C-alpha cells in the first residue's frame, strides 16, 4: 500500500497538459491525483494574502496574478499533507520523468529521517555539497537558488512550517521554498535530478521573461526597506 500521496497541480482546462501527465505517470506504479490549480487571473482583488505596495517595497516588483495563483495552489498541497499526515510528492503539470525517478523516490522514502523537503528538479545549475551518497545519486545541499518548483517531496512537518510562514505572499513560490531563513525548512536536492520539465509555457505561473533585475537606486531602496522591516516587524519577510 502506498504510504504517501502524489498531487499534480493543474488548471482544469489544461486538457493537453493533463493528457501528457497521464502518459508520464502511466510509466510508474504509483497512485496519484490532480489537484485543481487556482487561476490567478480569476482572483478577486484585493487578495487577503497579498499586499502589492509592501511587496513592491521589499521585493522590488509586483507579483503577477498567476504567480499568486501558483503559490496558493501549492499551499493547497501543503494543507493536504498536514491534514492527512502524509508525505506529499508535488508536481506541476509540465514534468518529464527520467529513468531513475522511482528508485530515487523509494530511496528517499526509506531514508525520510534525513530530510523534510527535497527538490527533484531545477532550472539552473548551482554550487552544492554532498550530504549523503546513495550509489548512483546523492542528497545535496544547494548553495544558491536553482529555481523551479516542478517537482518536490515535502513531509507534513515541513508543510506545516511552510503554511505558517506564508500568511503573506510576497515572492514567487520557488524562491519561497528555498527561503529557509524565513520558514526554517532546508530544501535539499537529490541529484542527478529525476525530473525534468517539458519546457512548454506554464499555465499556472507567468513570471515575465523580460522582468528586469532590481538594481541601482531601486536596489538600494529595497535594501533599506528590508532593513527597516527587520528592525520593526515581529515577522520580517526577509530575515538574515
């Protein structure tokens, strides 16, 4: 009997993506279910969890509606993990499973005391160090944020912490997952990653490709605003 749950976050109207999901997961022996994504374009403003003025001050730019919807969708998966007291394997609906996917999952489940949150996919390479070797793959700690949230494992304890510290949504979901200074959950990584992405345009997140980095005077003002938030807020968004 499968002792963990699998969710694929997907908009109900994403029929083509869901067909591809079924094709990919039919290669496994796992039970899974779709989790209806929240369409950020349909959210009614103001959104209780989102303060656009404060986000702009402390992040440097506003989040898009679909970035907010994506965050809220993942939060639904965390809530289910807590409610059911089960480890959750969370997918977005643009994944591709690599041949070593199932051995990696079972290895992590057999050694679950070693982790709370594990990245199974990344968009970028980054420096890291090995924590545990499992033969052909290893558990790592990344030194930077490699971006992406297409696939990860989370246990109920970590899910509860992620929920606790996300009453306000102020950064993209994948950045938040790596933001251990805020929620206290180290996001480890299993490499080589057992999941890749299809690289088709996302339907639940729409981070602009032309979003410019924060720099110059705007970056200095952001740093000052974050410093003030650390000094005067009981729950700063960007603690050191």
